[in-house]
């Protein structure tokens, strides 16, 4: 059965009182970090590096990918959630995060509360062994702390969308069986909300728990 794996870019939620004080003008004033809460060499790491390599020039700053795996992606995600909402820390996530929202109620962060979407990066086919009636897919996203100014989120979205439209990225993705996306922050927010709700129903129905 062929389903979709979606990779997306988010801007994270604010945990600081001065949220939204950073504007697009003068952004970024220092290197930008993309945290990948998974092991090096995996899909999230690969696509984060594709974006990072091409985002540096238009932003005028170095964009670094930092792999922070562990605890089912919770370690790296928590680091990103607690970072300043200035657009300098982004996070690549996967459907692991939408599942964990219900599966693990003890998470030190909340995906919908602490993160704001930027854009969906791509869609690729994935072969899953599931019932033909099961609506199952996998999601990957890039996020940073919420409270990041809307102007900064919009710029990150615009620059990433441009990258996804470049011939070399499109050719590279297509060779891997991946379709570039580039949804707006609002479109991706709606998608994320739906994923959290849908996976929540699956987790509750299965009775799965984190021990």
C-alpha cells in the first residue's frame, strides 16, 4: 500500500515574554541552526541539509544542521521548544511528533502550543503494510519556537519555497521519488492540527502507552 510521507518546515513557539519582538528587518543577525531530533543520515537529516545549504546565501548567515537524537525525538525537540523565538533555531520533525502528542502525555512541550508552522517541504511515497482501509502516512516537518515574529516566519517560508522551486532541488528530490511541496504557514498549520487529531484517535483506539 502506498502512502505519503510529508516533510515540512515550522517556526517554533515562544516560551519568552518578548515573543514577536524580532522583525524581518535585520534578520538573521547570527547563524541559524536547524535541529534534527533524529540520527544523522536519515530522511529528516538529509532534507534539513538540502534546505540549510541553500538557505545560507539568501539569509546572509551560516545555516547549521545539528543532530540531537534521543527519547523518541523528545530531546532535540525540547531543546528547540526552549530556544529564543527569534527565528535562529528551527526544528525538523516527523510524524513521530504528532503521534507522541497523545502517546506520551509527559512530554515537556506541546506541539500545537509551542510550535508554529512555516511550510511543508516535500511529499514522497512510502510503502506501508497496513489495512487498505487505514488512513496512515508519515510526516516530517521543520520547526522553530512559536512566538517568532510573523515577518520572520514569512521570510523563512518565502526563502524555503524559492529553494524548493529551484531546478537542482526539484531534480534531486525527484531522483529520490520525492515531490517538492511549499505550503503556506496557514495551510501547514491546518494539516498539522489534523494529523495530531487523527493520530490521537489511532493511539487511543489501539490503547498504546509509553512505559
